C-alpha cells in the first residue's frame, strides 16, 4: 500500500509546524539555564535533604535539557531535508511517509511500518 507524496500546501504546513516547534524549544532552552547550574554545597544555608533534593532537580533539568536539544536537532535536520527536497520520504524503505504521521511527528524519518519494525526488533 503506497502513501501519496506531500503536496505543496501540506509541505508548507509541516514546515510551519517545524519552525514553530523550533522557536518554542529555543525559548525553553533559554529559560532553563538557571536550573542546570551547579548546586551550592553550603550546609549552613541549606540542609542536607534540601541539597539532595536540589541536586535531583538539577539532574532532571539537565536530562530534560538534553532531550530538548536532541529534539531541536531532529527538527533542524527535518528542515534541512525540506530544503533538499528529501522530506517526507522514509530513510529506510524510501516510501513516502503519511501526512497524518508527519502532522503528529513532523521530524519523523521513518514511515509507520518501518518505525514499528524498528521498535519490535
């Protein structure tokens, strides 16, 4: 079952989605700088339990920042694929990726069948 390729209107809509998400992630990264800074180890001003909690929160913020940076990189690669005329084509089977999938995951590089196969193996 072959999926139709994207038309110009669909491509523009998906590019707009990607750019909006890219801007949103850029703002998120800019606002998170303070939460990933090292935790002060001054026991006089902060108790041990509070310090451990602060370190845990810092580690979660760092992990979240890394995840956001990775998503931003995927979006930037998708925008590059649009410019190169390669967007919306599965990198594994080279069949078109369904428009509905790209609306849900605009940075997707695999069609739903290839994605399912990669997750089950």
